[in-house]
């Protein structure tokens, strides 16, 4: 009896699990992906998509989901939910959608704001499949040079240069060439990279399982039996790399992708993932970063949704039962309410919990517990420079440059952030340089004869806090002079690498943390949102920091869900969509990936079979119904040349391989007759000549057969 009850329970559990994982209709499909359409260069048509202003009459009826913020996290969640049949409305406070993916054009120069390069979008990668699904195949990526990053450490005569290459084996091999005495340390670090990349999804699973299950697995130690990734996520980067090597330059390179947190306060897992992200190549979206929001918004629109800008949300509406049911939007001096059963916030956890929730909800213990898992991130400072000249004339390139004044990143950043407001501009310890006009192959079409550069550094919000109550572009001379002190020092540093740009500078704009707050809605100007410190990535904190919130029907998306960057925010959007739908969309993506890999394998097998078939034809006699004339021999040589070219064989002289042997009557209908069945073997010249002599051939007698033989 008890056995029967157990078997019934087991069958019910197995059936329920299968239904949860595979029973719901997938929002994704291979069929929804279509070939990319021609690029839309008409700015007015683009503005109709990414700059459509908010009006109440534009709001779709019977909304299912409201998304606050149009960053990549919000748009990814929106497109996924829209394809799942939900009516979606995305609200953006800025006058242009896209968040850190938006670009802006000034004086004929186009600057990217937050997307500088992206990895893991090679064919059939999970990230590429996700991009293809949410844009329905319309995004194209340009692969950058294999040498995608250059690192300079030190100054003056003590400056050392290191280069980072992409490639499954080349990245490690190239690093070993530069550090021949550190092969063991590099091998170990790359093993950590491999584990981090292959097992990170275990951390994502913690966010999708019921919280009590995740905590049980972690506290009992069962999770550690599955993978070391749970320990790695909570391991200090400095401690681990110092155990690998005493070479300080190499230690810095293991953590060179700087996101505002020094190595001693960061997770080795995140640092390893950021380097591994570019192992299979660094890429840039063709047409610029704004192509990403442009095409994702069109997907949302296709399924009945909208993305409206100039729509600042002032409050999330919460009913007496503690459930979110809509938002208030400021429209001029008024506020209008928009209702939906689900609200998704892509504007950061601090903005969501501390500004948008009603005051009585903000003070609740569970809300404060969630906030205590996070810290505010560092502010970002950017210098946008436009030059009159091409990249060739100015010596610019698609490679990114990371500049560090010394190899002790922990101490230099600690000392920098301890400086006073007046000391800071003259003591910047590191910066990042990128040239978007050199990465996008279509930039020369949109902005001929112009080049641009973006410089990024991390700063303290407190240095600019005194101007927080002023308005953009009206902050006064003192503010302007202060920010230009930073800008001048950064630009002068960049000129040491690119001396030609100094005299060609025709435009310069500067963004401080206050600028980022205004245009991006970034709390305290932190473009990477909440700080990515070590405490945040302890496995238990990862499990607790999930898309669901203590407020029913309110969900979090974007960088605060998992990690920073475009890829991190996109995964935050996918995790959020999974939580809203109560369906793990990653399973759908993995099934598509499996189908695409099978299709690719079939295509390669067919191609190999076809090539093998034609190689065998080297040893087959070809028969042609032609006269034994110089013209016929010439055409047969052309045929042979085209044949060898088709097979990818160069340097072949057909004349050395041809032997004219008189044989019996021509077999013009032979199935291997290339002139009859394989027009690809003929050059345009040969095809034209055959056509011109068609009447002549009718009167010609049957000629001896000419045989092509491959000589050993």
C-alpha cells in the first residue's frame, strides 16, 4: 500500500516537473528568426521607434506588463514576454530608448554611451541565440581584430605594454608568450575561467529554485558537491591570484577589466568571466549600439506592445494587499496612472525600493533586507571627443586601451577614492579608451571623414554631489571648470598614445555622475548599477538576490539581478521573464541551440561529402563534344582551371595535366559532363563563347573525345 502511494507520488512529481520545464509554450522559435533587413539610415524613421513620446492614448489596452526603464534588461524581458503573448508597455524617462545601449549624435559625431564591445556572440552561442530571438535575427555583429585589448602599466620609461588576443587557444598561448616564466599560473587561471564559464548557470539556477530549496542546498553543503563554482563566487580575487604568482603585472592582467571594484573586494568568478567573455572574439554591433534597442523595440511592437519615452515613473502603485498593480507617470505638471497586473523595474534596486515604492512599503523589514544585500556602485566619468579626420589619418584603431599608472590596482584605487575633491582630478590612476568609429564598419558611411573617441574613468559621486540639485547644462561655471580638470588630464593622457588627435579635436563633451543620473537614471551616476563586491557574489547572497521581490507582482530586471555589462543585463532580463512566466526560458534557448548545432553539423557533413565527391572526379574521364581545335583546347583549360579553383587548389597549371587522347565518339549526354551539368565550372567568358558558337557547332562533325587526366 505504502509502495503504491510512493509510486503515485513519484509519478505525480515527475509529471509536474516535466510540465513545469517543458509543458508551457516556448516564446522562442527558430522560425521567428529571419535574415537581416537592409540597415535603416533614415533618422526620422529610427526616431519613430526609439523616440516615440508618451501619451495616454498611445498606451495599449488590456496591458499585461509594465516595464520601467528601456535598458537592455528591460527590453529583453519585454521582448520575451511579448513573444510569450503578453501585452507589454515599456516606459523610459529619457527622450531616447536604450539605456546604456543608446547613442547620441552631436556636431556630426556619434558616440556610444555604455556599449564599447561585447563577446560571446559567435555563431550558435547562447548569447547570440538570445539576441537573435529578441531581435528576430535583425542584429548583426562585426568581429573586431583578434588583438582586441592593449594594457599599459606604468608611466614614462617604465611603461610596459601587454596585448590580449581572442581565440580558444590563442588567448592563453599569447599570454604565455608575454609571461614565459608564469605558465603554471596562467594554466591555473584559465582552468578557473573554464569552470566559471561552464558552471555559472548553477548560480542562475539558485535564483530560479524556491528560495528555501536554494538555501538548503547551500547550507547543507550539497551544492558544493556538484561544483566548485559556489566556492569560487565567494573567493577574493586578490587572494587567489596572489597564490598563483608573485608577478604584479600578471596579477593586474587577471583583473584588468575594471568595473569600479578593486580586486581585493571583487569575486574571482566575475573577474574570470569578464576575461573569458572575449575568448571567442570581441564584437561590435553593425550600425552602432543603438541598433540593439531599435530592433528589440520593433519586436515588442510586432506583438502589440509599445516603448514610450519622456515617461518618468514617479511611483509604483501598490494595493492594500501589498501587490503592485501599475505606475504613476509624470506628464508635465500632472500625474497619470497606468495599470497592469505585473510591474517590472529595470531602473535599479535602489531607485525601485527607495524612490518608487510608497513610503509605507519602503520601511518594511523584507524590503530593507533586500537592500542590505547591495551597496551603491562607483560613479562613472566619460569624455567624448570628436576629431576631423579618418582613423587612418589619426592612427586610431578598433583595439581598446586600458591604462594603469602602476600595477597595484588595490592600493591605487584605494588611495584615489580617499582623495579630497580638489586633489582627485590631478591623480587619476587608470582609464579606458575606446574608438567606436573604428569598430563599426558603417560609421564611415554615416559620418564620413570623422572619428570619435570615448574615455572612461571611475570617480566618487561625492565629488560632484554639491551640484545635484542643479539642472543639466545649467550647473554653473564652477561645475564646468571642475569637470574639465578631469577631462583635460584624461585627454592629455590619451594624447601620449595618439599624438595626432590633439590638433584635430573639434568637439568634446563630458559626462559626470550627475549626467548619468539625468540621462540614464543611474543612481549616484553608477552605470554598472549596484556595486559588484565580494559580498554580493557569495552563493547565499546570489540565491537571495532574485527577480521576485517582497512586493507581489513586482519584479527586478537588469544588472542588479546577476552581473554588470550588456550580457549581464540581458541575462537579468531573461531571468526576470522566467520569473514572470513561471517558465525557465533558458531551456527553450538551449533546445534551439541544440537544433542549430545539429543543423550546422548536417550542413558541414553535406559540404564535406560534396567536396569529397568532386575530389574523386580528379580521376574521372570528362567527355566533351567539341572539335580538336585550339579553341576547344583553350576552353577545356579554362574549364580545368575553374574546376581546381572550385576545389580550393591553387597554383595548378592545367596544361601540365591535360593530355589529348583521340578516343571513340563523344558521350555528350554523360552524367559527368561538366559543360552540360556544372555551369559553375565555366567562366563567364567560356559561357559566352559557347553561346556565340552554338550555330557553328550544329554543322560540326562529331569530334574525337578529349580526356582530362590528372597526372601523378
